[in-house]
C-alpha cells in the first residue's frame, strides 16, 4: 500500500528550502521522521496505509518550522465522494472505493485530457533548471497539485533512438505556474531530458476535478447496483431480496464487504436508476462544458 499527501504552501522557501515528512501509525501515535525532500507539492509514502497520519515541517537543515498536520489526499477524496453522492460509510466502505478509484480516475483522465510522449525539455540554466511545456499539466493522481508524481521525467543518452534506455531522474522543485523544474543534480553532458505527461485544454481547479471523478464514480456505481437488482425483478420499484455485493467495471469485478450489503438491500431499483442517471447527466454536463473552455469556476 501507499499514502499520498498534499504538502502545504511554504511561504519562506528561500529560508527553509527543504521539507521534512513525519509519520505515525495513528493520530495519537509517535511521529518519526521518514524523509526530507525539496520543494515539492506532493509526497508519496510507499509504506503508508489508510491509518497512517502525517506532519510536515520546513527546514534549512538545522532549524525547522512548527509542524503542520496534513491529511491523506485519498481519505479527503473518499470523504468528498461520499458527501457529494450522499452515501454513508456503512453503505460504501473504504476498500470498495479504493478498489474502484484507479479505474474511475483513468476514465476521467482519458475523457478530458491528452497524452504527450517523450517531449524534450529545453535547458534554462546550469543543466539544473529546465522549462516545462507551455501547457496545463494534469493532476492525474487527483492529489490537489501537479507534482513529479503526475509526470514521467527521464534522461536518455544522445543521439536518442527508439530503443535508447530511459533513465529516471529526480527533481528538487517543480513550479507549474512559472513552468520550470529544478533537477536534484545537473544533467550530464551527452544526455537530453524528456517528459511524458497528460494535459488539459486549460487549468482545471481541484474542486471541478473531484466533482468529475465523483459523478463518474456515481454513474458506474449506481448503474451496477441498478442492473443487479433489475436483472432479478420485473418491476422498477421492487426491493432487492439480496444485497448488492459485486461491482463490475469492464473486465474488473470487485467484491464488496458484507457490511455494505445490508444497507444497499433496501434500495429500490427506481431510486438507483434515478441516482445513476443524475450522476451521468452531471458528469456529462461538467465534462462538455469544460472541454470548450467556457466553464465559470467561481
């Protein structure tokens, strides 16, 4: 498992150029330092799980600021999905959502963005600073900011051929507003730096991105529940005799826990169909209004 966090804005990057990441097994647990990174907007803890809690502090290597408690991005996202769809935790458990999320995220990404493969980046200075593409890079992990986790960055020995090995590189800073990255170490002579990324036609606010994800989730979730009930009944208002315990998306079938079937067994087919159609309509409306670039955000 892993856990993603959104790092708060560092208001004094010049004084405190690094970020210390602390974690604990629970909210009341003992926090220990697990990593120190550069000026990055997100952090992925490969050893984290749903109960891991985090604090961050900015440092110059000696002095550090007060620690800030930060929630996991996925837990925030799950809470917002339940809230927008009015689904209780009992009805839709954590494991069910996390099992479906990657598939839903991929559908949204493919629907509203385009993919660019192996674009060479131009150097700005010292083989350390490079210019990012003049496009709106997409937050493909839905974490709340575009970071090194949302792109693939690598170097290749020149002259580059189709079979030239791609070597991942690490970065100390990414700034999508000013369109540049800073590498952790200077790029060696005889190599070029390239990037794979997704981009959208214009900037997409995180609240809109979460709404799109939520309504696509609702469309598939409620449709599968409706289909399961309708397949065993002749009317649209007949209550299911058994709880809905599987969700099928394409070739993937996910078993729900027994705790969630009790609540869903009381859902009528007509109510589920209504929820499915509303979620689909809301998703289609948001996606269609977003693509041309005429969305009023706030």
